[in-house]
């Protein structure tokens, strides 16, 4: 698993939960909420999909670490590696 693959996973989840969003030009270093019309429920859906599809648990205290694609990659990479993905 690489950070780029994690970025794709997150973007695919966003495309599923917010199909009207244009994810083609998402800047990995800018907060997702600053680029896309995501509300707190959309964000929770992202966390739930990570758990449902990949078995990745994200404690509520760690939610701020998922603010941007880059921070998602850094935070989630060891979690995916623990799962052997």
C-alpha cells in the first residue's frame, strides 16, 4: 500500500458518498472541506466506509488527522500496513 493508493481509496469513497463533487483536481495538501462541499455527516461516512470496506478503525480523537488527502495518507498508511494491505 502506498500513500497514492490511499488517496485513490479516499477519493473513491468521496465519489460514492458525494457523487456531485468534482474530485478530479483535489489538492492533496489542502483540507478536503476547503475544496469540496463536505459536511460533518459526509466526513463520518468516509470514516464508516474505511471501516466497512477495509477494516480500518479511526478513533474520533484522530479525525483531524484526516483533514487533507496528504494527512489521510500519512495517518492511514501504517493502519493499512498492519492489515497487510
